[in-house]
């Protein structure tokens, strides 16, 4: 998948665009950091109520970490709780997934559609990044658009790697994390809409 990112970035951007250095973002206040998950959750849930479980838990975890007053709960959520949930999810899905059902043409089709969706999402992000590059007068590196897919933090790391290859002083990781997190939020909202359409 990383090879797909790198190939598309090289195909849709020039060496000069990939080498653009972006200025470090200005510091964000603690108040803004705490208000972000609250405001995001409220707006997303009011707009798409069916995304409440997904976006609510995502923003709740963010709030635990950024508030700085519940460190024990934050550490538990990042370690023990996520490990327990992962184990139970793996066991519950794995116990119902026999080899004859998994190794089928339909499964390969789903994997192919997933890869195609990633490729289209990455390409669209790079093209949007190029548009922002022109609107900003060349201040934005188009590569960060590739991080708009919800593969956190892999997409941002690949963007940073491609940027460093074009310019050894080009550190895009934190800039790329912005669209990366936006992609996660967008995916949660889209999943809520899908649940509403399929379930309703």
C-alpha cells in the first residue's frame, strides 16, 4: 500500500512541488485543544446522528488524552482497554470466519475494491493538494493531500518519507497529520451515513 502512495505522489506531483518546505504551524492553546473534540463531536452528531458511537468514542479518547487531568484513564484506554477490545474483536470475528468462506472470489473482490478506493482517495487528495498549492501561492506542499485517507499514521509517515526524499530538510509529518485526522473523522461520519442508509 505504501508503494501505491509513493507511485501516485511521484506521478501526480513534480520534484519541485515535493521539495516545498512548509513553515511550522503556530502553537495551539490548551483551550483550543480541549474544545476541538467537544465541538467536533457535537457538530458531527447533530449533522449525522447515526455516527454518534464512532465519532463520540473517537473524540472521547482524544479528550481524555488532551485534557491532562485523567492520565490513568488515558493510559488505560491507549494500552489495556484497546488490547482487550482487539483480542475480543479478533476472537469473535475469527471464530465465525472459516477458511472456505474467507478464501473466495468475493473476498478477493472486496480486497481489490479496497485497494482501488485507497488509490482513488490518495490521487484525489494529491490533486486537491495541488489546488491548495496554487491558491496559497506555493506555500502548501501538494503531498499532504495524500494523507487525507484515514490510514493513521501510515499515510502521514509515507508523505513525510516522500517529502524527505525530495528535500532532506522537508519535514511534513505534523502537517500531514492534519488531513490524516480529518480523513478519520470523515470516515466515521461516512460510516454513520452508510449505517443509516443500510439499516434504515
